[in-house]
C-alpha cells in the first residue's frame, strides 16, 4: 500500500474538528450549537474518509505519482476538456458568491442547488425537493435554532430605495 497525500488533509480536518468540539465543550449550549452541528457532520465523515484513504491501494501506473485531484491539468490531448471543467467549476462558485451578495444566503443556496442539479440532468421533482430541503435546513438552523441575522442583500437595498 502506497501513501496517499490526501490522508494528510483528512488528518488536518479531523484535528480541526476535534479541536473545535473540545473547545466548544466549555461554551454555553447556545454558543456551541453551531460548532457541534458542523463538527457533528465533519468528524464522522473525516473518520470514514481516513479509513477509506488508508485501506484503498493506489495503483502504480509507472507514470509517476498518482493524481489525487479531481481535474488534473496537463498538456495532453484532453487538457482543453480539463480546463473547461475547471473554468466551469469556478463559474459555479463565483455565481454562488454573486447570488449570495445579490439575494442573500437563504435564497442563493437553494437556488444554486436547484440550478446546478437541473443543469446536470436531475429531474424537476428531485431538484425542487433538494432546494426546498436546503431552504428548510437553512431557515430552521440559522433562523430558529441559532437566531442568526444576516446582512440585507443588495437587491433588497435597491428595491427599498
């Protein structure tokens, strides 16, 4: 079994999650709720990823180290496709950031999930269901549980005058 560099990143996130959980233990329940919510998902997922990263064998192709990124950029015949995929990914991320600024986090994230799933071929029911689920979680966690207020979106400021 060869060492995979991605294991180091997983160990880093595992340590950060564990450190956050241990730090939040001394906080009040309301202050620590967000940390426990986030790390409650991150910590077990890091453990699963670490287990998978340590048990999976990396094939030796004889062409150098294995590629551990999703979109390897090289200068072979498929480099144009890889660059288009990378630019498309960046466009989605920048679009999400722009939407958060324009209409706010609570609307931008469900809209992003809906558009992304529709563009990539999901059915209407699945796309709408995921968007509604994301909106429900955001509204329930941020508004009702944590009672976090966000800044007013730019579009709302323009409509207000």
